[in-house]
């Protein structure tokens, strides 16, 4: 471990672009050593952040997530923060949408998030401190057209986060849910339903959406509060996004 590092280790999943990359930069600027996880490791390395371990990991692979965390902790010390940001958004009507798209969203958005939690939580509980940030969506609080399965996964994130918070609060560990509205990221590009994609893009163009940096600022603000203070949920959206 670098003797000059004074801040604890932070882990960010889905860190190769969008909210994850912006959060990695923000945490690095605050002096934190980082473990960055994503399937596109070259993008992680291209961020050029100091004191950073970048690993090509799919969050649906529980052992790969845990192995990367063990490697980073051996280098930088215990994990104090994990930002479970990795996610996929595949819009479409259930009657028309391929079932493998449902499964991919469930695997990444729910099981992948839990894999991140499991990799760091026992250590946090044992040390009596730590912060779990789960990136959800306003679609985890209300429904939207073409969002049925995606919304279901994000409702799951809200529910499991709140229950987890109750489990670990007596151990001094915080669980924070970040629920952004529309953000200018690559998420929409994964949608295969061209009509749903066009409709959502038109909506984004009309309201002027959040930037990844806006969401990263909310995450770092919540994390920087004293450990005794837990901002349980932050919902943020562009001012013009009424719903």
C-alpha cells in the first residue's frame, strides 16, 4: 500500500463510462484509491487515475467480483465504499421483448448488485463501518412506458437496499440509494427496440437530462457525510423532467 494514501479504498462497478466513470474521477480527486470494475478494461485504464486497480469483471460473476476485491484490499486496505453502478436498460413492451433481455437485466441489475454487496459487506460489518451505494433510478419508484422489466429490477434495488439498510445499521454500515432520472449515458444504446429507443431519445432531448457528473456529485456528497449520518435515498432529475 502506498504510504502517501490517506483515504480508504472505494470500489466502483460499471466504471468504464457514464455515471461510473464520473464517480471514479470524483473519488480519485478526493484522494481515494480505487478498484474499478467493468467488462471493458481498456476504458478503465484510459481514465488514467492514480492508485487505481482496473479489472475486467462482469458483475454477474460472483467469484470474479470477490477476487478483484480481495486483490484490491491486499494492495490498498479495506473497502470503505462500494458504488454498485453497473446496470443495463433494455426498453420494450413485455409482449414483444425477447426473454433473454429480461434475464440480462435481472442478472446485472439485481444479482450483479448483490454480488458487489456480498464481496465487501462482511468486512464492513466486522469493522463496524462502511458505505454501500446502490445506483437505482426514478424508474424504481414509478412506472414508465416500455420500462416494465427494467423498472421491476430497479424496484428490486430500492426494496433490497432498504431491507439491507435495516440489517446493517446496527453494525455502523450505511446503505444509500441513488435514484437518478434520465442521464446522458450509453444505457439507451443497448435497447434493441428501435421505436422505444426513439421515443426515449425524444424525451431526453425535450427535458435536457442530467450529466453523469451531476449524479457523481450526489454520490460523493452522500458519502462525505459523517459516518453517523445516512442519507438513505437521493432522488435527482433534470428540473424539466416533471415525471
